[in-house]
C-alpha cells in the first residue's frame, strides 16, 4: 500500500516583513518578520493579549497594517484586499476559521460550509451541496449537515468551522485557537485532522494556539509573541524553543514558568533566534 508523504518545501508562501500593529495609537507589536513555507504547519503562540489574533487578521486583510508588509503567494495583502484586482483569486487560496468559530447561527451546518462556494465559485447548487457534504464527511460531520450550529457540541462546531475553511480547497488555512475549550481527546482528534489534510493535500496551515500538546504534535515551527515585549521573541521548532539557551522567555513559556517569563521580560528582549526547518526539502 502506498503511504502519502508530506510535501514540505523551502519555498515561502507567506512573507511578513517589519510588521507592526496598533489600536488607537497603542502599540501591540512591532517589527515582526517571518516566512511560512509551502506545506508547513506554522504556529503563532504566546501569552494572552500579545496580538496573535491581530496578526492572523492582518494576514487575511481584516486588520489595518500600521507598518510593514505581508505577501501571500505573489500578492501584497494590503493592496489586494484593499480592493485590488486579484482579491477574488486570493480569497480562493485562503481559508479561515476564527477564534469563536464564527458560524452563522441561523444557517445549517451544510449552508455554512456552502457559503464560500456561493461567494467565490459559479458552481451549480447541487454541486455546491455535494462539495460541502464531502468536506463535512472529511471532518466526520456528514450526519449533522442539517443541524444549526447551536445544536452542535463545541468540538463539532470547531470541526464545522474547519470544514468551511477547507471548502474551496485553499492553499493556506488559517486557524485561530482551533482546540480552545475542547477536552484533550477531542482536541487530539482535531490535531489529527489537521495533520491529515497537511499530509494528504499539502495544505499549508497557520495556527494560532497556545496549547502545548497541539504545538508539539503539529508544529514545524512556532513564532512566539510576548505581550510584555511587544514583539516576536523567537521563531523555531517547538523542541528548540523549549530548550533554547538564548531566549529565557521562550523557555519560560514552554515550561509554564510565569515568574521566569516576567524576569525575562524585565531584563529585555534577547535576539530573535531560529534554526532551519526540520525535515525541509527543496
Ligand atoms: N478591536 C480592538 N480594539 C482595541 N484593542 C484591541 C482590539 N482587538 C484587540 N485589542 C487589543 O490588542 C491586544 C492583542 O489582542 P489579540 O486579541 O490580538 O491578542 P491574542 O494574543 O489573540 O489574545 P488571546 O490569547 O487572549 O486570544 C490586546 O491588548 C487587546 O486588548
Ligand atoms: Mg486571540
């Protein structure tokens, strides 16, 4: 039997350069720079309020960019999603599941998953239903297609949001806290689904999460945003961050040591560190 192999490349599919975010003139983070490689599972982690959701919203064009730039595939996000000619193409290539799931409460699960197809494809109605049902089957929710979101458990809602994010077979899927509030078994099930899509379809994932088990199960690399330092303190594999001798804050985060994190923040930032991706091939 042939076993599907991961397609992990060194080709950047997302490039974030010198990025800042502010709300009402208040700085959230500054000078964030990283690349996500095609086929990678890239995590954005850090303490609450550091700007993880803000960064994700900037990457999908929902949040103004104070300084810096974001490039996805060959497109500049600010230009395209500010009314550029390629916006529809770009929307085709990205799928998103927001922190709260953001399913439409008055629509059935099937209708929710159909939405991106209605917005971005000219498919006939029956074919849209077929595609949406196929995605629901992939996440194990075919039987809940006619239910409303409120009739589903939290874990089922998260899976429905994932099915909707995958509706258009995008190249990149952005997930904000996909397993927050889930029990460890449901959370592990969701991790397995993400791993499967990544391996079988080569989908690139950008996942916002501070769930350490998910990070170690899935992440090729992690960017760590520290609220108190207003910056990405380190980007590396989870194992390297956990054992990193050069970033006290990263070590403190991975060892759940609040006192050490506070001390590291008072001492000030150490240089951003990183090593090449594990398992990368050209
Ligand atoms: N719409 C907004 N208006 C003003 N301030 C905001 C807004 N959204 C977020 N913030 C502030 O920006 C900072 C970063 O928020 P964000 O939601 O991006 O953090 P986060 O890292 O995702 O946190 P969490 O882990 O709790 O989800 C916080 O201090 C928050 O209060
Ligand atoms: Mg958030």
